[in-house]
C-alpha cells in the first residue's frame, strides 16, 4: 500500500528531472561565464580566446571572461578547469598539449584528460610549418632532406622544447625523413623563431599561427605544412603527407567543460560557438591567424576526434622513443 501511494510522487520527481535540462539551458546564462586558458596573455591561444569571448558576450548577453592560468606545461590551467564547478559557467579553452600529449610525457597528472572533461566544441586547427632561414639553399622539403644528408648534423632545428608539441614533431620529422637535424629546444616560440631569422638555427618547426607574419614578410621560407592536406592561406606550401603519406599532426583549440556539466547547457554552448565561428568577421580573423576553421562540429564528433588524436600521438611518442617523466 505504501509503495502504491509513493508512485505518483516518484513519477513527479522523474518528470521534474527530465524537464530540468531544457529549462536550465533556456535560463542559462544568468551570470558571467569564463574560459580558463593554460597559456599566458599575448599568446596565440589567448588572442583567439579573447576575440571569441567578446563575440560570445554579445550573443549571450552575459560577459565571457578569459582567465589565464599558465604554468607547468598547461597543467595548472587544466587542473583548475577540471576541478571547477560543473555548472555551465566554466569552460577549458584546451589545446593539444593539455588533453593529448601531457599524458604521454608526464608519469602522473593531477587531472584526467579523458574523465574530467566533456567535449563542447571544436574551435580551430593550427597546422605546424617547417620553415628555413632564407640563406638555406633549399626550396622544397626534398631539397632540405638532401642537404642534411649531404652534411649530417650541420642543420639546427629550433622548437619550443623537447616535450612540447613542436619539439616532439621536430623529432618525428627526423625519424620520418631520415634526417639528423640538431634539435635545439627553446622555452617559447618567439626565441625559436627569432634565432632562425638571425641564422643561429637554420630550421624552425612551430605553428602556422605563430609563423604567418614572418612568412608574409619573407623573414623565413616555408617548405611544408604538417596537415594532411594543403591549408588555406598557404596553398603554395605542400603538405608533408604529399611526400610522406600518413604524416598528419596539427595543433588545435577546443572548448571543453568539467564533467557533470548539464548536457543541455553543453549543447547550447555548442550551438552558440558554431554561430560565432560562422560569423564572417570571426572566420576572417581566424584565417588571418593561419588557423583552419571548419565550424564547431558536434560534441560527439569532437569526442571521436580526440580518440583518434590519442591513438596518433601514442604512435608518435613510441616511434621517437620519448619517455614520460
């Protein structure tokens, strides 16, 4: 008898729970939201996050704040985002390092990239570019490889650090092409580029977003991009995959949320971000940064992309013999 009396109450509770998601999404946002960024101010991810946040602010009617939490090779920002309240007001403006490569280079992390986050939206992809000082007598990647093989170890390749995205890719370039570029790690992208322009290093491998202004001025000569196909804005630069099939490694920016964030709010943010990325002004600004914008996609598509990325990078780390520390 008691259970019979409780049945209508149980049904009412279930109905309330089913309606809570859509209702939450309709009411959201009622206060400012934030993007946690694991890079310092002034970097490419920071600049991109800020102009996207500005556009979102106008769309949502609530301010979207960019909060910089740099340090520890993206660990500080990633941990802060992972531990944030899953209430739909905190998002992680994530990059490849924090979500895919850190688990392969650290023996332990204070966050779990797979369990602590929900996928929200793809932002853009950032191919890497192999470029040389104009004095280097190589106009193609084949000529650069031949030059190195004629004088093994004479060409120095600048990157952002041994266990950074560009550092691991630079090592993979040696493995794939059979070259012996001397790997010169720096503490950031700017000194790596500047030393290559000055001729202290001859080759540099960093993101298209970082290199584009120097390529436009002729300070450096691009030889190849790391994407699987040629990219808009650098149509004259071959993809490495054209010579070395299967070589496809790109950086990317994606929006994630702490696990447990209401699904209806995640879907609402996905739709709003897709509107932002489709805006002609935003699309042009991303293009000017050397980024590939194909829209936000779906949360499910981003999850599948991340699974493929993890498989791809496990293979790379194994091939270059990198050990976690």
